[in-house]
């Protein structure tokens, strides 16, 4: 459900002032699913612009993705954004997932080509009856009832792009195919994101671009960032965190401090919506939202 009845997701993003979105991943067992839903219930009153739901490589989490996104649409006031990747699936299978999402009340999609299953650095090979590029998935989503489609953007360039100019042309091609916003790959150097925003502005593109923000609150989360950043962790981050490897509480405090510094810099640079990775828990997101003042307006009185 949109926070303004009838308004599209991209309209919500353009209207947003100092807000957040949040990301969840499908749970793999009942206990994790229960904890995850408690996190959803805690974060929903903070009124994120949307809650995205990730999609496993090769469609491994397809059922869980559709189920969670549909439950968000059905049981909360939060707008769900369903990730969809072309990895390991035919065009017909992808069309079926899109039809299931629309039937479940999910009308917004993040269209991603995706990485090869099991090894993000492996050579990309499309399904024999599938799609080769994200712009094709954008078109397919729109043909199957999606209201708004977003795509990924890469501040340091996609690993397969030979240079940043080529990477920018690919991103602009996804917008030309019908994508209306982009979520940037996680980076801990705010300047990387700002330079990407500048490249888009220089190309005459004002499409909403969201930065990701993940508090590195434990050594395990630091490992997660290696996947989300494609291995691009700045050396300064390790210098900040390594002294606290044997002190869980101090490590968490420093990780939150780094995230807050990045969040304040992004807001000061005019970024209006920060995309927060929840890792299926509420506390870190709640802390960032409170400290940065990202909560949406309360519901009007009945």
C-alpha cells in the first residue's frame, strides 16, 4: 500500500524528505521467519518508503520471496518491493513469478540480472530460454503488471564493465527500458556514491538513486559486506574496526558510529532516502532511523 493512496513508488521517492527504505531476505526456517516478522512489525510504524525482499540466486528463494512480499502487501501498510533476478530461469518462469507477485498485491519490482549461482565472479551464462540483460527483465516486468521497476547501480562500475563510461551507458539503457529508480550497490566510501550521482546528473538524468547503508556491528556482518560490496571494503574500515574484534559491544558501537557518519554525510549532500539493510533484524535499523531522523509521518487520526 502506498503511503498516499494511488501514488506510485517513484512518486513517493520523489516526494520523500529525509526518509528510509529497508531490505529483508526470505527466512529459511520457522524460527527465523518468526523473528523476521517481529522485525517487520517493529519497523512498519516507522513508515519506510518501501521494504524490499531479496531473491535467491537461480530462484532458490523464489517461493519465500513471493510469500514474504505478498504478506507485506496483505498485512502491513508498507509497500513491498520484490527483487527478481534472471539467473537460472527461463523467460516463461520469470513471467510466472511476476504474475504470482501481482496476484499477491505486489506491484513494484527491482529487476536484477543477478550473478552466476555459487560464484559471482564466474562467467555469466543466461538460461537457454532466459534473458541476458537487466533491461530485458525491466521490460518483462512492465509487460506483466509491475507499476514501478527499479534496477541496480554500481558506484565503482559492474565487474564486467570495462570502464565507468560503459557502465553508465548500461545504467542509462536500463532507464530507457522503463526503470524509474535505482538502488546503488553497497559502498562504505560515500564519495563513490556521490561520484555516481554526479555522472548521472552530467548525463542529464535525474532518476532517483538510493544509497545502501549497513552498520557493521559484528565480525559476521563484516563478512556479509564482502558479498554486498563485491569485496570492495576500504582499508580505513578495517582500521576502525580491527581494534574491537575481541570486544563485541565496542565493535557494535564503532560499527554504528561509522554508519551514522556515512548517513549524516549522505543527508548533508542532499540524499533524501537511505536504503537500510536489516539482515532480518530491527534494532540496528531502529537506531539509525532514530539518530538520523528518518521516520515517516505518523498515520493521521481516524
